[in-house]
């Protein structure tokens, strides 16, 4: 009987030690996961560190376009946003360009110059905390929507009765869709490489970088983002908002080899959108890379899309110009 009691006592000691070790491992894993989630939230929202290249960038001077340096106030916050206005005084058609996350207006100079040469006024601008105006927290599409509203307000002051189109890339594509769904004066949208939902793209990139299931970490990061930046992932969901764009036209462009925002994200936005809509897939293109497959074809197609859906200089609907793009098939409904 004493032997049996000793065996039971030994098993209890082993069980307690095992439970303590398991608890330590579990607790350590939980703390590690929380730490990663907090780090993700800070990386997404912290101000960018200044560098020389923030101001030493390309300008429309290099492309030979006419332009003016402009500034206008935020809708909320009181800060000035800075941009370039490419003037075409003979028309009231205006394209507002929306750059990507932690990017700047200078990265849109190529397509902006092409649109200006095609006869459109163009406005490029930096969101607050982006471009040279760094030093402030940023978000992944939440506050930036308000900055698009401010750009639209400026364009409409500059050109009364403006026929406005939005052109966005990456986060800017998602922001353009959300902003247009809330601003009925926007008549057409081109969205290059949008994500469908904030939480999904964060989870995807956690998985891609850490080689783990990114969804639990993204869920925890969302809690920290709310404390740090005052918003939740569910506040930035183009897939939900895109239905509000119809019957205004939407052209979605996406590279099939995009690892940052998988092409399935664009397909989800396209499926949720009303008509008219087009989906142009850049075969083999990486993130925002369809432009580089064939620059002239890309510029011609985007210009033709806006030319068809915005009023021409004589205030009459422009005819649809058909182009052939062998490098990137089109799906349209």
C-alpha cells in the first residue's frame, strides 16, 4: 500500500511539474504573440523616420509637364497637405491621384504626366505623414480617406463643376474606392492593386513574412491599432464599400504575381462591385507592376477609360477608344 501511495505521489509531482512547464511554455508563447501583435500595430502606424530622399525626389519638371506646387487644408486636423497641380485650363476634367502606403506623390509622376498630355487636369498630393511631410502617425487607409476628401474639395474649388476621376495604387486604390463610395461627385475610379479588407491584407503579410498563421496575430494587432490609432480593421473594407460606387464605372488593375496584396483580393472587390466594371489582370506582374509590363499600353488604357467616362472639353460624352493589350487580359461585365 505504501508503494502504491508513493507511486501516486510521484505521479502527482510529475503532473505538477509538467503543468508548470506547460504553463510556462504557453505563457511564453502568448507573451511572444502579444509582442509580435504590438510590434505589427506600431509598424503600421508609427511615423516614418526622416531621410534625405524625402525631399530629393522626382518632380514633374523631369517629365516636362506643366505644374504648380499647391497646398490645401485637411478636412480634419488643420494640417496642410501638399501637392502638384498639372493644369489643363481648357477642360473641367480632373484626375486625382492617390499614392500607396508610406509612399509619395512622386511615384505617380509617370501616369500623371501621361494623363496631363492626354488632356486632363491632374492633382497629385501626399497624405498627412507621407512624402516629405513626415513625422506624424499614419494609418493603413483610415485617415487617408479624409485626405482624399480634402483633395477633392481642392479640385472642385479649382475647377467649378469639375468632372472628377480617382486613380489609386495599392492602399491608394483601396482609399479611392472608399472615398468615391462616399462622394457622389466622383464619376469614375481606376484602382490598381487594391486590397479587399484591412485585416486580411495584414494577416496575409504576417503569414508571408513569419511563415505562421497570421490571422490570430492580426486579430490581436487590431486591438492595439484601436488603442494607438483609434480605428479598427473593419473600418477599412473596400470590398464592403465598393457596392456604393455603382452605377459609376470602376476599372480594377492587378498583377497576377502580386505577393504583397494577392490578386484574389482584387477579385473579391471586383465580385462585390456593381456594374459597369472591368478587371484587368497583368500577367506575371508583381505589386503595382502592370504599368511596367507595357507603359504606353497602360497609359493609353487608363486615359481611354477616363476619356470615355468623363466629359470631353466640349462637354459632350467622349467616344470609347478601343485598345489591344496583349500582355494583360481584361474581364468586363
